[in-house]
């Protein structure tokens, strides 16, 4: 009998292109404190981290504001989500839904999510795109230490019972790659997200892909075939 395999997906920058939403919410959070917004590259560099860790990196000299910046970001993010253009702020990347449906239809493939989003944020994305039933485990920042701590990966493995040697994480940031390596699973970096490919390679990604169409072949090459 073929062993089960587990494919774990990051969300922001991997499955969905949420940068417009993230940047707008971050700008609003800093504006609420009469502070200049971080440069775009700096904001995108912290995508995937838990919000308290992200704010500490973006405003290291303003520890007194970290908690209120987090609160202001959450408020702005939720408000933008409910705006008339809210649905357009977090579209799926091309090919994402097709590959999820393809993998979920395989008898020996299980899917999971490991995201820096809150549970509320992930629930919104699931409602928006309707892919919740495809995943056997969905781990969020509310319940774990921030990436790159491997806690989310460990939870995915426990939920599914899959051997780490038969698991892989797909992500766009060095935090995803470092998290996967810390958990002892394979790692695939995607080049369409928020960290450059060179950074993913330096972080130790086992492979890089330029489109979702390349995922199935890359899984085979890494030794986690269907």
C-alpha cells in the first residue's frame, strides 16, 4: 500500500496575493500613530511572521507602540476586508485552485495549511475561496509561536499521522523554508511571492518552482511521489 504524503501550504504570497491588503492595513496602522509607513519592501519582508514579531521588526525603536500597532493593523485589515473591494484584495495566484483540487483528489495525498494569519483571517480566506474542505489540518498564528518555529508543522504531522519524510511545505518566504527544515521535512520555495528566490535558496530550500504547474513533478523529484 502506498504511504500517505502531506503537502503543507503557506497562504499569503503562496496561495493568495494579499500584498495590496497587507500594505494598505500596515499604512493605516502606522498612520493611526502619526508614524511614517514602513517601506513596501520592509512590510513584505515580514509577511508570514506573527504580528507582534512583525511589528517589533518594523519598528524596533518604538516598543511602546508595538501592541497598539498590532491592534490598529488588525482593525484596518478587518475594515478593508469588509469594504466593497474586499474580495479583490486577496485573489488566488494563477493555478492555485487547480493544483489544490488535483492533489486533494489523490487517495494518498493529504493537504494542510501553516500560516501566519489569525484564525479569523484564515476563516475569511476559506469563505472567500471555498477551499476549506480540501485541508486535513489548518494551523494559524493564534495557536503557535511565530514562524520559523516548527510548531505548526509538528501539529500538521500529528493531525495527519504522516511521516516527516513524506511531508513537504510550499512557501514564499525564508520563514517557511526555515520552519520546514527545523521540522525535518522537505521544502519548496515559490518564486512568485514576497521573498526573492535567492533568499529562499540561501535559506536551504530543497527546490524552487516558478508556477503551480511544476509542483507535481517537483514532488516526485524530491522523493515524495503520489
